[in-house]
C-alpha cells in the first residue's frame, strides 16, 4: 500500500527518472551527425530528445535529452568528469531541503525556465548532477 502511495504522491521529494545524458566530445556536430546517420537519431543543435509514456499515468509524456558537449565545456564545472546526468525529479524545493540536511553540495539556486526548474549538485564521487522538475 505504501508503494502505491509513493507512486501517486507528487509531493514526495524524489527522482522519478532520467531526464538527460550529457557527455564531452571533441566535435559535437560530428557526433550528432554520426548518430543521425548511423543510428537514426532525430538531432538538432542540442542533441536528440527521446519521448516515452509514464506506465502509471499513460497520458504523461516524459522526455530524455541526449546531448554531446564540446570537450571542456564549463557547463560541467566544477566536475572534471566527461559526463553529466540529468535526473527528472518531483518537488525540487523539498528535495533541495532534504539534500541540504544531508550536507550535499548544492552548486546553485533553483532556476525556473520554460522547461521547468533546475538545480545542480555534486554527488559523492564528484560528479555534477543536474536535477530537473519539468513544467
């Protein structure tokens, strides 16, 4: 019963899926072109967006953004890793409060855009993580 409550309770601060996979490459345009030509990715200047349905709520469409970045792009800073994962979350404000209590490094304040709310943290291995609450 508790599992069912957590699946339908949108106020619980938690990760609900992966919202994006970002990685470094020497030439982002060549990488996008390779994936388009060889694997059929529908690419644009940002990469490619994959859509899926929420099994518990089939009317909800979720997206995952795949994006190659120019090696060394400062967007990944302060992490020195070659990748960054974006996690889709619910109740980003509550999650940030919870993370602060757990002494997790929060890199910035919650920003709101046309795509939703974003904040960046550092995990235990020094990876920069992007948290995203969609609109």
